[in-house]
């Protein structure tokens, strides 16, 4: 389209540029034709070609006929290639949609990203078909497969961990503080992240930070895999010490709020696996998001969790963990409010 626009702007005296633009356009279409694509692509390409030929009849004397491929022939050529490849949020109806999005073979993005590997999609639809599949980023023996040096230690889970900066900083700080003689409970750390490329990127950072054996990152949908993960960890003798949910995707649109991470089912699972006295820490810079999480836990876990702040109009002023997330640092630098609270597990058995 750019070349076509350039051509329409060229005066009669610039014949060389005009011919060059026609050649470049022809080469571009020839390459795309040879590569093949969906029926929609060919129809749109044929339309562009037709519009251009009305003003310049010398273009595509041979190759324009190949644009009118039938739907059947296109499908035969490309039956194994998804017709939609636009980002991670789209639902694919091809064979690729039948494999886990967290399978390492389906994660070329990190390798192709180039120098800056930390730029990722900000949002995905957790209700999309592919994100309802169980993760394959953990083995059947996990966590007793060497992931953790001591899988019987208490576990801190950060749901929606992003690129893992918070957990990496927390684990490093606690490790250094214990070396200095400060008393901190020794534990393992686990981050859950739904975006496949982000989870892979976070996992790659563990070795670079020399934290192997005490921290892991899993790409998964928490509302699909959380029970499986908690069951596997507790069956090895470990217990869930802390669950943090910090600055989750707000899903502002009313029709999208069903995508929010804290659901009645999630609360039910946490009530079954978190032992008495252990905690859930939630925070957000968006009051409505925090209030929604808080209300869900209060209502669905009324018998199993106690809000440490009784008044729902009051919030915790200071982060009790002491290590901020990247989002939290940005919010506080702008002097914006952060809304937090902590829920403590009661003695009642689920």
C-alpha cells in the first residue's frame, strides 16, 4: 500500500521511480503468493491488486491470476498453519490450539524478540480456550524433581508474578539477610504467570540470579492449575506459607470482569490448602479491583479467612512483605495510593 501511495504521488518526469515502485510492489506480491496464507488474505490482496491495476495496467500480467485461489486449495496448502497468528490472546482453531500454550516448542517469541526481551503483551484472555489447558511446565515428579533443594520448606506463591522481579528480589534479600544473621523463615518461592513468554522469561532469570533450588516460575492459568500445584507441593511434605496477589489485571470493562483472577473457586482451593495461621496478601493501585478481591474472599471464604482490617473502607498503609513490585515502585513514585489488606487462615478445617 505504501508503494502504491508513492506511485500516485510521482510526477510524469520521474519514470525511473515509477518503474522501480512497480517492480518492488510486484516482487512483494510474488513473495507473499509463494508463501501462501489464509483465504481472507488472498481476497484482500486481490482487491488491492485490482485497484492498482485500474490505474496501471502493466502490473501483474501473470501473477494476478494466482490471487484467485479457491478456499479449498488454500486450506490444502496451509491446513497445519493457524489462520490467526496475532498475539497470544487469540483463540486458534488449528492443530496448534490443541497443544499447551506453555509448551516450550510453542514459545518462539523470546528467541525472536532480539535485544530487548522484556517487552511482552500486557493482557491476555484467561477464558480463552487455549488457556483452559493444563500447563506442561512442570513434570509429574514436581516439586520433588530437583526444582527445589528442599521441597519440604514452606512455600510463598505469587499469583500473577509477571517477569518475576518481585520474587527474585525477595528471595535474594532474604538470602542475604539470613547470611547477616537476621531471622527470616526459610522458604521456597513460586511464581505463577499466565502469559507463556513472560513465564519463560522469568524462569530464565533464576539461574542468572544464582537462585536455583529455591525459586521457580510456572506458566499456567491459576484458575486451572492451582489445585494441582498445591496438591503436588503439599504431598511432598511442604506447606503453603503465603499467597500474594499483587496488581492483577484489572479487566476494567464490565463484560471482562469475569476474567479477574480471584474467583469463588480460587478462594475455595486456597481454603483447602492453606494451613491455619498462614496468610493471603492482596494489593492493587485500583480501589475497585482490591475491593472486588476483598469482597470475594470475605464472602466465599467467610469461615476460613479473616480480614485483618475489619472495616472495608480502611486499607493497610505499608506493604507487610517489605519488598515492592515494579508496579508498586512506579505507583509510589507518582504519589498515588495503594490499597492493601491481609487475610489470615482460621482454624476451621475445610
